[in-house]
C-alpha cells in the first residue's frame, strides 16, 4: 500500500494486477486500484476534481482530469473516509501512477491534496537486480 497525507487528509492506494482482464500477447495489461481518502482534520471538505499522471514502462505519460471520482464528489466530515475502486489499462507490463485531488473546504477555499505515486507491476515484467 502507498499513502500520503496533505492538510490532514490521508490518501491510501492499493494497486492490484488483473490477469483475467489482461492479454499480455496483445500488449494489454490491466490494474485495479483501491483508494481510501480519510479526513483526519477538523474541517469538512469536498473532493471536487481528480488529476492523474499515468506513465508506462516506455516513459509515455497520459494525463486524466475530471470532476470527482467514480461519478461522485464526496463530502468528508472530520473523521470520515471515502473509498472507491477504479482501474487503468497499459500497453506495457508495468508503469506508475501519481496525482492529486482538488478539494474544497466549507469556507470555499480550494486546495490540492497529493495522491501518492504507486507502482503498477505485473508478473509479466522482467525483474532486474541492481
């Protein structure tokens, strides 16, 4: 698991390779990632936007921006958490994702929180020892 905390909001991500949805012979690899967003602070916040940078093993980067997550813009009161699962395909057997969520406080202040960088690894990626 990968975790990062910004302004007392912790984001934890757990990626998982999906062999049943992947076709390595066709250079098609799929991962699910489970995200937990926890409000550890004292202010109520709402997740408004997402921004992902997804980089494959060849260094090709794709950016994804949009409103909310999985069709929702969750409200997180102090002590509350929101979880969701999503996924991404790549044409290489490994990659990395990192990003941010655009948040809004009850007073209307907008700010970004970090989504930790996490590795997308499959059993089809050759291992290299340094």
